[in-house]
C-alpha cells in the first residue's frame, strides 16, 4: 500500500507541475490578448473608414512610399490562402490585388481577423516589426494605407 501511495504522490506532483505550467501559459495568453485587443479594435475602426474613393486613390499611386508598399504586402500575406502566400509583394502585385476596388473592399470588410493562419502571421511578422509600420507614420503618406 505504501508503494502505491508513493507512486500516487509522485504522479500528483507531476500533475500539479503541469497544471501550474498550463496556468502560467494561460496567463501569458490573456496578457497577449489584452495587449492586442486595443490594436485590433483600432484597426477595425480604421477599416470602417475605408471607402472606394480612398482605395482608388491608393491604387492610383504610381510609385508609393515604401511604407505604403509594406502595408499592401502585409494585406497580401494576411489575406492569402496559407498554401499560396505570395512571393511577389511588389507594388505591381498589390495593384493586381486591388484590381476590382468594390470587390476588394468587400473582401477587406469581411476579413476574419480571428482566424488568420499561423503561417500568414509568421510571414508578416517581420514587416509588422519595422519601425515605420505605425498607423500615424503611414497616415502621413496615405490615409487608405493607414486604415488597412
């Protein structure tokens, strides 16, 4: 009986350790979510400001600033099929994405930001870490780009 009690005690300690690790991970996730929520809310509010006129103006840029191209590249990545993330993220490729402004606007407004494939997130992360990838910086170059 003592042997079984000792085994049970060891298993209980292992289980308690796992429970503690899971609790810590859950707390980290909650903190990350709390930090991301205002950013997502601001992005959604900005997206609501977009209209065909703003997107047409964006599309009409012949040679946009690099910051605007970073935004369009991010949109291409995040909205892509995870099996077909575009390698070509140039302005010419972005303009193809924007070919039908009405349809593109509908797609943007219907975008499910809660179900972005991890591969898309991992691919776009280096762009998001760029120091100029800030809405206020991009807004000085393009209202539409800053709203994306």
